[in-house]
C-alpha cells in the first residue's frame, strides 16, 4: 500500500522554547484509520498540526504521499490533509452554516460545483435545515458536523481529527462515531485522530500509536495495543473497561467492545454463572 504520511525524526519546539516533539518516527498507510493516544502533554495535538503544515519541525521531515512538506509547498499539505479541531468554535467563523461549509470549497472549486457539493453534504449530515442559522447557536454535536462538512467538502485524502467526541453526551458521541465510520467508507480517506475515550478506538481505528513525552513509544494493531495494560498505564492511558473485566475473568479472548464481551459470555453458557463464581470468588 501507499504511505499516506511519513514522519522521520520530527522534532519541534514552541517559540517560548518549550520542546514538544523529541524525534517522532511514524508511517501511516493510505486508507488506514489510526488513533493517537497519550496523556495530556504527550504531544498528540502538536503531532497532528505538523500533518497539514500548521506547524513545521525544527528537525526531521514530514512527507505526504511521498512529498516532503516545507513552508514553500504548505498548500499541497492543506489540499490533501483536512484538520478538524477539538473545539468547533475555533473552526466556525462565517455568518451561516451554509457559508461556513462552502467557504473552503469556494476557494478551490468553481462556484456552482462548490455549492452543489456543499448542499450534498448538508443533506447527507442532516444539516440542510440549519443552513441559514448562525453556527455558534447550534449544539455541540451539530457544530462538530458543520466543521466536518466544511472539511470534507474539499475532498481531502487524509482527515485529521483532534478529540472528535470531546464534550459530547453519550448519544451524540455514538452518532458522531457512526457518521465518521460511514463517511470514511464512502469517501475513502485516511483517518488520523486523537482521543481520550478508549471505547471509540476499536470502532474507528485499525492501528494505534501511543505517545509519551513527545515520542511515539508503540505503534501496532488496535487489539494488540489496547490489550497491553502495562503499555497503556506506562503512557498514562486508561485501559478499556472490557479489557480489564475480561482479564479478571480470564477469558480466552480479550474483547474490546460490548458486542465482543457478550459473545464471550455466550460461549460460557450454560454454566457461565458457575464459572464466574469460580473465577471471581474462589481464591
């Protein structure tokens, strides 16, 4: 497969002298979905902002589809990489939803095509009824969708999302995750996102990169990373609850989701209650 993103020994320091990345090496294949996990201050957001040229390394290199990103060709990065910020209000600035979603497309496409694409996405995300509303008067979930539509209308090959479900209630979080999963299948973009919510990782991510103190300390298949409790704790990441439960019950296969957990319980029938008593209470 083609490599969508390659980071080679990327180091970064903020203008006040604070170091943030200490030599990141990471390769992400085209079409993959990758979650970036780590504690606060581990460098996750800084890493994301290098992917579209918002930030540039003081040492090392970032490549998008094999092309090294520099300050001179940052437009290439932004054409291929769409970024959605954690705080939607940081991204929404036009007077109406329609204007906000169409803004980027109008700068790179003919007006008629841009507006046609905008209306298509507004309908697809059930936002058309809000097209004349001021974005800041929408709910948190609706703002997330407007920001998502405003990026996807430009058809980036890589979608980057910083904490896509932050500050959302349970129902809205599930809706956003379901929509991201559906849109990825439809638009076939490479997905890279950060999240503290480990329960959405198995639903969205093929692979997981673990960051600690400005470095990627592990990068592997989602199941292998999320079932390694020692690794997660080392990085300051809470292991998924189903993993902790399954290890205490000594399941043969460690589940990552509620559905997988139910399957494991079903395998224990008809004597699952007896087995649970033995595993939990018998010392």
